[in-house]
């Protein structure tokens, strides 16, 4: 993570998969953030147990309850993070929460489509809105020029399956609700980029690879730790020229 100097970072969906591994690798760095806010829907429940065990080991790790499908929960989480930061801004928000369902056009229904959009698009939008004041504060307090993840940024974890151009080569896995919602997340990122750039905030999307997690498919082949190492290597390289674009965990641009 050379070149990435984070005072504070918030990650959604931190109790498992990519989110949990991001927390582990950030905390394990030689220059870890002063604060890592790991959010999940039920911090005190069984699914948050591994994070709970880490809190006693890492004083800079704070578990925060945040349900990306519940607007009041998001606002409450933002208030708690602001209180913890004590007048300091928040450098980086990683919108990692997401759901995957491999339904075809013949089987997907309105309920599944709405569930995917609420989680994969509306949630990241509301999180960005709620934490925008803290991101602005970080940007205003930074002496860095230009845009960067060290200064203030929103990184949306997207997918190459949301790429319209790449549908012909990836359609062996239909996943209609997932594809459509990730395409919408890409559009959200494109809209966030110019809207928030004037406040000094970088907005970009990252494809983590086809990662072997409990929400993935049997076709997934990339180990989660390898994916996260790639993501954390890409983040320091991002600047204003990368804002509003989709990048892979290997550092290559992905077409919309």
C-alpha cells in the first residue's frame, strides 16, 4: 500500500468475503489507518463474530452497525463515525456491500430485481450522501493537490459483469439482477465523479475479480486475499484522471 496514507477508512459489508479481507489487510499493513470503520448489519450477531474478535486486538478498529437498505441506519452510522473522528474528516469510503443471484431472464422476478437494486445501487448512493460532509472535511483539511484515495474518495466495488460492452463474453452466467444493478452502480459512479470532484473527492469503481466467496459462484477462481492485495495496490495509483471510471483489481481499465 505504498503511497497510500489513510487516516481513516470506512468499509461496508465488512463481516465476510472481500470486506472482511480488506479490513484484515488494512490493519496488517506497516502503515495502517488511524481508524478503520468496519460496518455490517448486525455487529453483535454471529456473522460479526470474526470482526468482534479483531476489535480487542486492534484499537483502531471500530465496528459500526449499518444496513445499506435502511436509510435511518446509514444516517445513524454516519453520526457515530463523525463522533469518533472528533472534528476530523473521513478519507475513504469503500462501498463493498452487494448481493449476487444467478437468475436468468426466464426466472428473475420483480422482487429479486428490486432487492438487487436496493442493495447494489441505492445503498451505495445513500452511503455516499450520508458520509459526504465527512469526506468534504477531509478534502478541505488536506494539503494534497488533485484527487486521491489518501485525500478523500468513494470507491464502489462493482463488477465486469456490469459492463455492457463485455456481455457477449461473460453471459455464460446470466445473473440478470446482478448485471443490471452493477451497470446502474457504474452509472452512479459516473454521476458521482463530476458532482463530488468540485469538493476534492475522487469517485471510482473497482472490479475485484471473480472472487471465491460465499456469495460467488462455483466458476469463481480468484482467492479473496489475492484480490484484496490487488485492490490495495491499485488504490494509491488512482487520481483525477481515473475518476468516474471502472478499474480491475489488476490495475487495468474496464470498458463500461
